[in-house]
C-alpha cells in the first residue's frame, strides 16, 4: 500500500472522531452554562425579593425569568416562614445531540433561600 493511501484512510477515520468529540464537549459545556445560569439567576432573584420585600413573588419571578428568556411553564414559588422556595425547569434545544436523537436538554432547580440578618442562605431541596 502506498503511503498517501494510508494517510488518507487515517484522516477519513480521524476527522469524524474529532468532530464527534468536539460536538460532545460543546453540548456538555452548553448544559453546564445553562445550569449555572439558572442557578445564578434564581439566587439573585431570591436575594432581591427578600431584600426589597416583594408582595407578589409569583409575578416577580415569572417576569424576571421571562426577561432572561428562561421558561416558566413549571415554575412553583412558595413563601413560608421567611423561607422562599423556588422550583423551575428550563428546556433548551440541543445542537449536536440531535445527531443522537436528543432534541432538547433540561435544567431543573429546586432551591430554598432565606435571609438571616444581612446574610443569605441557600439550600438545594432534594426530591425523594
């Protein structure tokens, strides 16, 4: 076999593998960024709502999530005993996951926050 044929076959195999790896990394970075964005936005909104004494928590969260283009179809807001509990699920389209039949990804947050003095405490609520 000639050398250029071996190189040609090598690159025909290597290029799709590299593209698959890059797409895999891209999708996982997108998942990480969307999860971080949802968590950061929720913590910021909890801080603001507990600091400025918002009257209608549902409306406040819904409006601010929609401003940031975060879906509110599954938004649940509960304020009880100075604790604010937020549950939300945000779906977004997949780029390269569609090649594997994955049309969208979903980020979910279930966070409880409260203010003690000037300090805010956040705990992740585990569903069982």
